[in-house]
């Protein structure tokens, strides 16, 4: 019994350092007129549907999700706890980074990203990124969205793809959320 207790205690003590937090919160970072915190998600934190696999972006050796043919999604979600650092309820989100190319130049091959906030049972959403096969991105930051969230709110970022051609490159790094 002492051995089992010791093993369980060792796992509890050392497990947090062995796995990335979802999200990993760092900061504050301060510059000029303000300070902010980063809420970074690891690709392993995502729930996925469809044809999604782990990969690495060529730029900065960034871990990412790769999307294949069909309709697929990667969803990153977390709830702001009472001890999470929040300067105020102003937030920003972007994707780090996007690699997208479609030799077919098809408008039907698409990638979108949406941020949703659930507050007191009510959810508001806004799309902040959209691309189709007529465009190419190589290690590009996405557009960003600004939204409000406070303690107890659930923030969800969803990346959706619809890809008809198997020669499309669709790789997306995890979202980074800024509390400023």
C-alpha cells in the first residue's frame, strides 16, 4: 500500500511538468502603454474531427495540425478560472502560423477560424480568419480578433477546413490568446 501511495504521489508531483498545460499562461509582458498575458495552446490540446494529424510547420519548427481531405476541425477550449491573470476583459486571438497552398486554386477548398465566448450560458462567435484555394500563405500569422471575456467564461477557438483535393497543403499552428 505504501508503494502504491508513493507511486501515485510521484505521478501527481511530476505529471504537470511532463505535459503542456491547456493553455500555458505566461506573463505579464509589458511594453509602452500596457501589459498583457499570453494564453498559448499546444496542438495536443485540440479536440479534432475528420482528417486531422499532428505535424510541424517549416517555420520556427512550430508544432501544428495538418488537415486532409474532407470536412475537418480542430477545437481549442478553456474556461477562465478565478486565479487566471486577467488585466481587464479585452482579449485578442490569432493563429500561429498558417501554411496554405492549393495548386488547384479552388474556391471550394477552405479554411476558417472562429472564436466563441460562452458567458452565463450564452455564446457569441466571430470568424476571424478565412482563406480559400485562390490564396497562398507561407508561415503567416492569421488576422486577429478582439473579444471580451472574464472569469468563468469559456473561450473556444475552432479551425474548420473543407478540402476536396488531396494535393492541398493545410497546416495551422495553435491559437494564441492575449489578455491585455
